[in-house]
C-alpha cells in the first residue's frame, strides 16, 4: 500500500509517517520546502521518500497525485496558528490552505484518473480513529465540519 501524507514538516504529519514505517507501509511525505524540513530527530520520516508540493496549487496537486498513484492520502497540512488566523490580512492565506488545499486533495482523490477507489483521510480522521490508519480501503467522505470544502470557489 502506498500512502501520500501532506504536512510532514508538522508534528502530526511527522508522526503519521513514522507510524506508517513501523507498520511496514510505504509512505511518501510532502510539504512546501524542496527537501524535508521537519524535526531532524533521526526517526524514519527524515529518510523516507519526500516531494515538495503546494496543496493550494490545484494543478500541481492533481499532477502529483496522478503521478504517484497513492492508495491513500492522509491530509495533515493545515494553518494551525489559530490566533493569527483571525487577522484580516491572514484570512485569505488561511482559507487557501485549510479550505482550498483540502478541496484540491479531495478532488484529486476523487478524480477518475486516480487508480481504484482510494481514500482521502483528514487530520481529524487520524486523530479520532488512529486504529484505522492504513487498514481501511474505502473512500472517506468529508466530515460535516468540512462542508465548506464541498463548495465550488
């Protein structure tokens, strides 16, 4: 099984990649930087396959998912500085990352060119159901809190 994990420079993505390696599952990590820029703690994630990707770039997301043909996408990338997210000058960027980026990944996972009926798991799915990580092979629908992601821009 091939799993594509976004946001691997962050805490959750970092830990998800290490968990995949422990379970013997192929993980490919992504984040904005050209090379892995997360914590250099000597764990598996620091040496696992990595590709640079801006999830807010719809065409790039579609191309990368088509190229990699993952069985599962685990989406851990997000703007997490909650207080700063409320600043008027930050709202467009926060929306681009947390809403549009998530929609891009969901759409890429639903694209007919994508092999089989893979899954797109969001951070809340991993946090609330970690025992299912890498086990289920079904398409995960957007959580009701992600309803805004379903809206076309």
